[in-house]
C-alpha cells in the first residue's frame, strides 16, 4: 500500500514538472493580456526592475517565509517572459523572496506578455490595492512618473487616485531625512508629515530642531494635526495682507495659497510661497515710495534703522541718494501729525450729536493745520530734520529736532552756532561727498600700487617719472626694498647714502624710484581729501602709467558714485532755493501759506490758488528770474576731475641729499 502511494506521488510530481515544461515551451506564443498559470522554478525568475521604491523589512519577510514553508504560496505571483527564456516578476516579489528563504524550488505564477509600461503600471496598481506601499513609497513612485514627463492629471487617471492625494504624496518626497524618519517610525502622523512637506527644507529643519528633536516645554509632539498646521502657517507663511504693494498679480498667482489645493483649509487669508518674488515686490514698493516722497520734498532725508534692510539702502545709494542710519530708537523721534477723521453722518442718529462731532472735527483740523505749519517752518529753518524712514513693509515720516552746537574762537570764548539751513546743509554734504570720493580714490589706488609692487617694470623711466622722483626721493625706502635692489653697503650718514646713490646702475635707479614713490604713496593721508590734492593727482597718474585697468576701475567706481549723489543734491538744493524765493515774494506781497492754503496776512482772508496781479502803483509786479548760479567748487584749485597736470607743468628738481624739512619748507 505504501509503495503504491509513493508511486502515485512520483507520477503526480512528474506530471506537474512535465506540465510546467510543456507550458513553458508554449509561453512564447502568448498574446498580450492572455495569462497562463503554472509552477515556475525559482532559479528561472528575476526580480522586477520597477520595484525600486519598495522596502521590505526582514521580520516581515521571515514571518511570510515561515507561513509559506508550512502552507505554501496561496496566491499566484505574476511574471512575464523575457528574451533569454527566463521570467521577470511583475508583482509578488515579496512572496518570491520569502519562497527562496523557505527553501522552495518552484512558485505558482501567472505568465503574461507585457510591455515595460504595462508591467510597471500593473505592479503599482497591485501594491496600491493591497496597501503594500507606505505613503513615502507612493510619493517616490508618483514623483518618478512626474519626472518621466507624466502630468499629475495623467497619474491620477492611471492609478485611480484624486489630485490632492497624488500631490500630497509627491510633496512627501521633499521631507528632510529627520522628518521622513519620524514618519517611518510613526513618531508623527501622516497628516503632520503632509504639513511639514508644505514648507521649504530650511523651515522643516528649524521646526524639527526647535519642536521635535527633544521633549520639553517647546515640544510639539502629539499635538493635533490641525493645530500643528495653524502654528506653522502663523509662524512661517508670509501673509499678503501684511504688505502694501499692489497685489493684483497675486490674485491669480499659483504661489498664492488661496490658489493651491494643499492649502485649501488655511482660511481666507492668502499667503505667498514664492519668497523671492514677494521680497522683490516689497523692495520695489519701498524704493519707489521713498523716491516719490523725496521728489515731493527736497528737504527730506532718507533713513533706515540699524536693523533695516541694507539691500534697499544700497539700491538707493547706487542711484546717488544718501541713506542715513538712525542712531536712536524710533520712539525717540517725533511722529507726523495725524489728520483727524471726518464724522460720518451714518454713524449718528441725532442731528445735534452730528453737529457736535462736526464742531470737534473742525477744531481738531485747526490744531492739525497749526501743527503742520509749525513743523514745516522748523524744517525750512533747519531746526527740525525730516526723515523718510524705510521700514520692513512701509515708509514712515518722522522728525527730529536739531540742537545748537557750540564752538570756540581763538581767544577761547565759546559761542552757539545755529543749525544750517537745508540748502546750506546739502551744500556742505555735497562738499563732503567730494572729499569722500577722493578719500576712496586715495585708499584704493594705494592698494593697486601696493599689489603691483612685486612686478615693477624695468623699462626706461619717462621724463615725467624723473619729475616725480624729485618730489618723492626725500622719503627713504625700506631696508627690505634696499636688499631687493642689491644694496648692501648702506651707511647711516648722508654722505654714504649719496655715494651709494651715485654708484647705482640705471636699472637700480629705476627700481629705486618706483619703490620710493610707492612708499611715499603709502603715507598719503586718506581723510579730508580734496579734488586738487597734488599727492593724489600724482599717485593717480602713476597708477595710470603702470596699472591702467585697475586705476581706471577705481576712478570710475568712486567718481560714478559721487556724480550720482552730486546730481541728486543739486536737484534738491534748487528745489529748496526756488521754494524759498517763492516764499520771499509772497511775503513781499503780504501773502502767507497755512496748511496748504494761501492767506492774506492783513485780513486773514483765504485767497485763490494763483497770486493776484500786483497794482503797479503799490509795488512792482513780482518776477521769478532764474538767476545764474556759479559752479560750486569746494575749494580753490583745478577742476576736481582733472587728474593729469598741464603739459608745461614742471616740478622743481630737488638735489639728492637735501633734507625733507627743507623740501617741505620750500
């Protein structure tokens, strides 16, 4: 009986193997979407190349292997034949690997002809339906399909998912490793991970470090996902309502959270996710508003706080405008008078109450106009400075009183000096800007000459260089440079120095001159430089001789800055002077301007917008001549833009050995 059972079992096994072999021979004849079920040897099967996003834990695989060893594979895997007579897994790789681990020889499979695209789609759909993929694995799959050129709509259609589902999964691939690990270990929920993924990596890193890395008072672990989303939104989203630039384009922008599926539950306050665009629009708005205010009032001073945005200040400075940095807190400055709000009749049921409100409003308007007139008078007199303070999202008008300064005359008597008028202050500023221009030229040209000292040319000296030599040889070169010249017998007295100088070769003399002139340039004073400073003119000329490109760059850079500032200040000076002349003529005519209205000083009557024609019998008709204004020069001397001296200029030759004091006295 036992022998018969073994015989039957052997025949059955042979029958299965023969059926497998027979079916395998006919696999090549399969047509697409026609499946054949069969047992296939495990050593003839290759893993799927499309299952790179799937991770299988060792414990999970061992548990499945134990089940297969005891009960076998209950559900067929799917494979497709390959050109080399082998099979490639479409789905079921976990069962395949567990069967290998369980020591099985074959595995039940459905064989079907498929293209690469069909095989990958079949694999993904199978695992999605079985929920074998984690959210991160799904995200990596959808991201890969998107990178291959498939749109989100096409992904949704192929895999039967909604758009917000697909987008949220794709967004998970932007999680930083620390947050992704928390999701894998279930330290955070999937909903919290989705909120994390809405923000840039830098924000994710900051939130993780501050609120999830450690437990404690500031930990956000375990809070509801909605509360977590609100905290992130309030802290890190740039709400558009906080900005004052024109937000017309933002209404239809894809970076506006009101237009994004991921932020559909964030309320009705839109926020911008394109930080670069937002900052650019805000910066342009602040620059334009500052320029508009300055154009309307030439007495205005542009200013920023110590914590202000330097990028905006640099843009304005590049245009030639000066931007000062306030050295006090904003609470130390005087705010611009606030215009009272007129009463709205709709807010009053009683006529008497409305009339009382109107009377109060008129009184407040009177006080407002008086305050404005007083401030404007002080600004015009120079006793009050008017600032346009560029803040993070707005430009504010603030005022600061100017205190009298104290100076001492020659006999030691102290006296008070009244503040300068706005025009005088701007002229002083213009003169100082010219000094700054040449201070920077002085400093930067020294750097050019210093960096070029290692490659001094040995060509023949020009006649102009000989003249420079007479100017600078009274200063000594350093001992290091003397050694570079090959001079060793160099005594302390002037006779020995003269002997060494007389026995130098022409090449040594050439190098000596250039080293001496460089040393002289190092000692030129770098502050309060004037346009006609002889030392700077000569240093400039020397730089143009031997380092023309670097010298030209220095001159162009700093002169360009000065010219822009000069043009801006000249415009403001003219506007102030024209306004002062107009006020003088009005004063002669007995007309004053109070809070924007022209008033007859004798009668208090408010006049029309235009000045009345003067009676020829009373006083001559006022004219507004444009008197020619002489060109301003900060000091006597040549044009500050002339760097080269006249062709017939000859510096006196100074004999070698003459004392520096003698040259300076001469």
